[in-house]
C-alpha cells in the first residue's frame, strides 16, 4: 500500500508539473509531425490526401499513457533500478549502432552488447539482470500497444516489390511513454524513500550498488513500431507481429529471472536479447516475402485498397479489398471509369464482390472516397528492398557446402 500511495503521489506531481507537460507536448508535436510526414509521402504516391495525422497522434499519445502505467507497474514489481544499468553506456552504444542500421537503435541490441562486455571484461560494472529486464518490459508494453493501435489509421502506399507494383500499408506508429521507475538512493537523500520488504522487488541483485532505499523517478520514453504490409490486412498483420514480440519479451524476462538465481546462465539472456529480436524481425520479413501480394488488380473489376473514413463509400458500406464490378449497370475495369460514372450521377448503384459474394451498394455523393490498388500506368511508387543484413546471411547460407547422398 505504501508503494501504491507513493506511485499515486508521484503521478499527480508529475502530470501537474509544467516541465513534464512541456516535455510531453513536445513529444506529442514530434509524433504529430511524423504522422503528417507519412501522410505527405502517401499523397505524393497515390495522389489522394487524407488529414488524419492529428487524430492518429492523439490516439497514440492517449494509449502511450496507458502503456506507461502498465510499464511502470512492471518496472516497480520487478524492482528495476535505473541507477544500476548504465543508461549512459546504453545510449552511446545504441546511437553508434544506428549508424550501422537504423533499426539497431532498439535497446535490445545495445543491451546485449553492453551485457556481454560486462560479462567478458567486467566493465562497465552494471546489473545485467536489471538491464535486460528493462528491455523485456519495454517490449512487453510495445507488444500491447501494437495490438491496440498498430492497425489504426494505416497509411496506403504503392510499392514495387520483386518487379511488381502492388498496394500496401505503412503501419508505422510512435508512442510517447511516461514511466515511473525505481532509483536507488542513499539514506542521507531527502527524497521519499521506499524500504524494500523481504519479498520485493523480485530482482534484488544490484551489482554492488549500496543504496539503502529507493525512490520513484518519472521518466519519458518513446516507443516505435514500423512495418509495411502487402500480403495481409493491417489488423491481421499487427496481431502476428504483436504476438511474436510478446513471446520474445516473455522468453527474455523468464531468462532474466532464471539467471538471477543461476548467474551462469546470464550469458543466455544477454545473447537472446539481440538474437531473439532479430528473429522477430526475420519472421515479419519472411511472411512479407513468402506470401502472395493481397492488394493487386482484379480481372473482375476495380479492387479497393482503402476506403477513406467518413467518405460516401464508407457510409455506403464499401470496404478494403471489395471489387467494384459494375457502376449503374456498366462493367468497369479501371478506377478512372468508376470516377467518371459517379461524377455524372451522384446517386447510383454499384455491384461489388466481397469474398466472392455479389453485393449491391447504393451510393450517394459525387466523390467516392476510395483508393484503388495500383493500376497501370503507375507514375510514382516506393521500391521495397530486402534488408541488407538478412540478404547477406542468406547468401552466406547458400554458399555453405551441402552433403551429397550417393546411391
């Protein structure tokens, strides 16, 4: 109860602090700018502008508050001590790795390298279990946010993939995350101190840090997620990605808890932090490369890539992947013809196919409000290349000698 009362007091003090509000508003503006930039890129490709970046930023920021609460409870339950994990070293390594590949900015890689350095060279002197537990908690929260928010307001794109131009979605998201974390302090520090009972926290090893108690420190983090989906609907893709990341986080956390009792196994957790994260990324890339594109032209009519929220098409009940077969009884095979017929008659009847079933839709409005899948000729598109690291690994794998069976 003392811990929860202290949490409540720190939360109230934090959210009413002008400094915290200024920082959070700055992060909100950054998120808003990122979403606006993504929409601007999409508008250049498909010549259709949407203005949903503000709603997307507000929704992401609100869910970031929820994620921050969940993450704070996990950090405090585990007893992760921020003063014992070498945050300065972690950031330096992460920023250096970013120059190798931008996706290496994730803490899972820097924490793995920092942990291995501490194990092998005994420098820096940090709590490896606390560092890796922090990585696990942040990714657990991220998996929750991906599940709740990853599929909302997807950004439509035209993409050239394996020589074919297909439709797809950019599922990039950003979440500003306010967290409460434990920081070890000495008994002389005047800050409110929580003295640990015997059963708490779960991880009580601090690698020689001699603090006698702990206080709660508000910190702000930024979590990000990004995938391009051309083979699955956004709602399906984020469920798989969220599940893969959740399993990774849970396994890492279990390894951390085991290594706390069996220090000899700490190296397994240190290795799994970057390698397990690479496996999560590889699973997503494998799905994208092995499955057939979903948003490609149909021989039956005009396939829909996305329906704009609030548009006449959305009000009429049209959905993504529907195929417009006829407009006012006339067969259509190109979106320009659909647009021409609807402009000439704002009230009309559409024949569509949804999952192979014919459906009649009555449309009211002269602006349909749909984005079709790419149709020839396509003036602008993104080129989707395979990740260079995975491509190199595949080439090396294929060059390995194979055993031969002689009959």
